[in-house]
């Protein structure tokens, strides 16, 4: 008779349940900046810490702690950082604690793939702190999945109510969101109680009035980097990137646009900083194509690429390599026969290559030894005279600047007490600010340190006297710098060649 015990080794048993890990992580978030300051994040964090202590977990890492909209998961920097950390770390946590499922995501079905990947691929669960539900069993996993769908549905319902209201708000000429730079925002929802108002108002502040001058400078052809420097003298610290954004923001000419309006333009209720005509003229300047260009394709053996021009048509020469001959060339793509070797060929020494021609040109900038002492002495004398003159002007500059600043304070005081009308105040204020700017602009020549100047002078003369050697022995970057330093116009090949 067969004994069933002989078959026990073939029987199936329940999987051995491994002991739970103790480490957990935490993720907190709010949806808007306004909610960031209402203790919601602190409440979520404290609840997660309390839950971990009561359940015997060790909270080792916290993510989030800021405002991130839950409607799109992969635009949330902290959420993405959390997922990447789970993927790359070896010591993965047992679970991630979230206050409730809406804090984890509001994208509903889109988030199922993320949740499944956390559980099935990385063996990391999700625990909702409010309910204590964990995805370590199928029933709880389905329950949290259902809540994800509910969060998405709740989001859709909110949008159905809020979006038409926001569209109507914008259509009425109001601004949605934070006011652009140099405008003060007054309204019923402002966080600054001093700017509370029953109706929204966008008012140009004192810095905004100074910012008008930047648009005029732009029309005059002043570059953004110089405009930023001038504004800094007037007390406005605005970098090039913000200036670039400002030129394209139609809010400054009195119009409003928003993605909720689907391309429709609305006349805003706010005071425009500049006229619509000035706005368009400034943006015409920004959209003009540059007259020149630089070839980005660079090669160590053809450093003059982008700096040579054809003597016939004036176009830039391109460069290429003939592998069979082992030679580099510069060539005009338009004019037939305008081609030159990069280097002088040994078999054709009478046909000078472009590099040797360029070296000869560099050597022409050398200063004869008999003039070196005279030039150095004259430059040092000029520096000494400039330094002395600057010291004399320093006291005059400070005195006049102090007078102007005092005049400005008195003007503002008279306006505050209603002694002068707004139009006169603005005209006089602009006049004083313009004189202050012009005075500071004129006084931008720094005092030259004599010892530093002598060292710089010696280094400059060394560069001039040996510039061809620096170019010949330097790397591609050094060659390019020397080419940009010496020549504002391209080096022109005046010799028609037929070297190929």
C-alpha cells in the first residue's frame, strides 16, 4: 500500500510571509502657494510622524513639502524625485506614507500605472495615514485605487464650476494670478492685508515708472545687458532673462491673454506701462534676423572656419577634409574655384595655405622694439592723469548726487501732503531721476590700480609681440579668442586658388 507521506515533498504550501521592513518614507504636498502658508503641510508631516511611531515604523525620508498641482504627475518636481529615488535606491522602504490619496495624485486612472509599478516592480506599498489603509493586500489596494478615481472625479467637478468663472473673470478685463513685475496687486484674495480691496486693481508702482525708460532704451537699440546695468543704477535689479520675458508680455501694453481664453485678447482694466505702438516696435526689433552668423561646426585642424570670407561674393567660407589626400580645405560654396588649402603643401610651397597667410597677418601687428619704451611711458602717463582727474571729480560727484537725492525726498514729501498735482510730480520726478542716472553713468570710470596696470600692460605687450606663436601653439579655444579679439570683420581670402 502506498503511503501518502511519500508525496508530501510534492505538495504546495503557502508562501512564507516575510517580516515587514521598518523603514518608510513620506510625501506631502498642497495645491497652491496660498495653501503653503496655512499649516497644511505641517499637519500632514506631523500626522505621518505620529502614524509611524504608533505602528512601529521608522520614518527615514520625507519628500514634497511644497505646493504642486496634483492634476499632472510628471510636472511635480518633488513627486518625480520621489519616484526616481525609489527606482535607484537599493534599500527600498516598506511603504510611502501620504496623508490621503488626493495628496498622492488627482490624475486618477493615469496614476494606476505608477501605483502598480511601485507595488509589483519595486515592492513598495502606499499607506493612507488618515484611514491606515495599506496596499499590502488586494482588498485595500482596490480601495485606494477607487479613491484615486474619486479624486480625479472631484477634480473634474471643480473644474466644471471654476473654469467658466475664471473665463468670465478674465473676459471682464481682470488679471488671473500674480501681478507682473513692477505692478502692485490689490484685490479680495491678496495675502497682504494692506492691499485688500473689494475689486481687483493693478497699479504701476514707483519702480514700474522707472521701468518705462527701459522700453525707450530698447527702441534706441540698447542691448538688454546694458539696459539691465542702467536699471541697476536706478535701483532696479532685473536680469536679462526677465527683460526678455517683459518685452513679450502684452500685459504691459494694456492687454490680457490666457490659455483659458484660447487665444482671445482682452483689454485689461489696468493702466498700461507702455503704448501698444511702442510694444509692437520693440518686438519688431527682437524679431529681426541678425545680419551675421557664426558657424558652429568646429574642427581643430580648421580653426578659421566662420572667420574667412570670399573675396568675390562676401559669403563665409566652409571647410572640409579630403581623406584620400589627408588635407584640409576652405571653400566658397557659391563661387567656383575659390578654394584654398588650410596649410601650405610641401610639394607646392609657392601656394601659401590659409593658416600661413593668417600667421603673416598676425606678425604685422608686432611693435618695433625702438617704440616699445615710448608707448609704455605714454600709456602710463595717460593712466596717471586719468586717476588724478577721477579723484578730483569724486567730491564734486558726491556733492551733486547728495543734492539731487535731497531734492527727490523734498518732492515726494510735497506730493504726499498734496501740495503739488500728480502730473507735475511725475514730470519733476522723471527729470530728477534722469539727472541722477546720467550722473551715475558719467561716473562709471573706475580708479585704476597702478601696480595692476603695469602687470596688465606687460602681459598685453607680450601677447602682441608673440600673438602668432600663441595662435600657432594654442588649442582651438585660444585660436578662436585671438581671432575674435583682433578682427571685428572677417579675414578675407584675396587669393584665388585652384588647389584641389
